[in-house]
C-alpha cells in the first residue's frame, strides 16, 4: 500500500513522488526525498489540473493519477530573437551554456552574444541558422546532451611524451632574453621605449587564441612551422577531442591545428575561442612553453633577424609592414595611454574614420553588451579608455570581432599611425 505523504514527510516514497511529478512537468526541484514547500506546490498544481481534492496530501487517488501513463503537458515556449528579454531568454542562455555554446551572463537579455551562440548551436545540430530560438531549436536545446569523451579529460593526458627533434629554426636559434621593453609604446624617436613589464604581455606568453587570430590573417610559413611543432607535441588522445570541439564550434572538419587556426573567423569566434582555450588547458606546461618559444622565434618574418618578435622592429628606422609590424587592436589596447602618447588617440580616430559606419555600429553594440552598459559607445577612443579585461573579460572578444572586420591595409595604416 502506498504511503500517505504530506509536507514534512521524508524518504524513498517522497523521492518517488518527486520523480513522478518531475516527469510530468509539475516539479523542477531536486529529487531529494524531502517533502518541502516546492513539492507541496507541485502536488497542489497536479491535483488541481487532474480534478482531485486540492489539499497537498498524496493519498491513493493522487498516487493512482500520478502513475497513469499520459501525454505530458505541452509547454509552449515563445520564439526568441535578438532584443527579447525575460525568463525564457534566461532559460535558453542556461541551456546553451550547459551545452558549451554560451559563455556570457545569464541575464535574460537576448543580445549579440546570445544570438551568436544560438547560430553556432543551430549549425552544429543541423538546424536552419537564423539566430532565433523557435520550436525546433527549443526541442534540440532541451534534448539530453549526447555523452562523449570530451566532457572529462582522459587520464592519459598527464603522460609526458618526449619532445621530437624537428628540423626547424628553433634548434639553432637561442631563446630571446626577456626585456622590460614595451613592444608597442613609441618614444619621441619612433622606436619602442621602455615601459612597465606588467603592462605588456611578453612575446613568450602568447595564447592559442591570439596565435589563431594572427595566423588566420597572414598564414606565414614560419607560423605554420610553430603550429606544426605544437601538434607533434600534443598527446594523441587530446587532438581528436579538440578537432571534435572545433567541428562543433565551426561546422568544419579538420585534421590539423594549422587548418583549424587558419579557419579562425569573426562569425564563430566566441565558440572557437572556447575550443582553443580548452586545448590550451590540456597542454603540458613544457609543450605550451615550447610553442611560445617557437612562435616568438619563428614569427618574425623572413626578412627579420631571428632575435626579433612579431611586433618589434629589428631596426628603428624600418617602417611597419604587413608581415612583421602588423599591430592588433587586442595588443594595442593593453598599452594604451592617451596622456603619455597622444599619437595613439590620433591613430584611433583615423582608424575609426576608415571603418564603414555599419561595421562600427555593430562593434559598438557588441562592446556595450560586453561592458554591461546600456549606453552605446560612440568612438574607439572611448572604447580604449573603458577597457577593463579583469572586470569585463568579454571585451576582448568584441575587439577580436572588430579586428577580423578590418582589412590588412587598415591595420597597416593603424600600425604606422600608432608607432609614429
């Protein structure tokens, strides 16, 4: 005989009750065997909708109805699109985050980050890519995730594999001696001046996201060599997992890191960054350090002596070029100082005048969302003034999006203006 349950009851019978209510869509709490206020409300709602005495007590009639196999109630969820707000948006954001497609705040506001996550999810699941959450997208979002080996790092990733000897310049080029010089801050002569070491990330500290962003533009042979060296040192158990994550993020099948880095693009940047950050987290420290050394030594361009760095001119009089002096916004914003270097303000103003208005408006909207601001920014100078990567880590993603929208000529001119 079934137990008669009421608020305050505990045990396996309560857990069974909660499970039945959960399966029928009346309960959303924990199945913990504790008949609390949440369980009481669910029982009352179930009794009311099934014509039972609404007393919150689970007796034989309620048990019988609960165990009756019936079609669960249909919950009609609204179609969401950019600009939507409310609990349904928060629910979609939570589902996207749980499946690894969204990394922003659960704020119930359907902004650009949510739209990009929805589009990537749709692409990965064979849905029409429209950036809206309609009936089919809701069904896919609410479906249980397919378990795969990517959810937990395999235990074999801690095995140290011998570093293979490869015929690359790293075997003959000594490791550059770190200096406290800022590679972007010009002095009055136009050469790089000495800055505070903590204000500029050293060339040897490049991450995989920054490397992919740079490589997707130039695809220099020496960059490819550094990436290929990295792949040869990655555990064979890790690579397939990364390629699977990359396929979900990009909708592209790839078999090498150089292919993945080369396909890095603005429209899928958010989820591609997640895949690259995951890969970096799986690398052994010595493997990551070797890649950084390779990139620093190799990524200087064929015409630059091997002691240079990707953005440091070997000779002060050498003007910026598209292969050795290309300055990224994500690097420039970290050393921006309008009081010490007014030429940086001029460089930003000139760059803004060269960017199409539509592109600027899209960027300013992304920046405002990343900065959790209601007002839309109106200038790149404001953007650089407001940069705070510690408080708003998504700002760097917005800048990366703008970088991908710029032409090589625009970046070259910006580099010249910045370093003048």
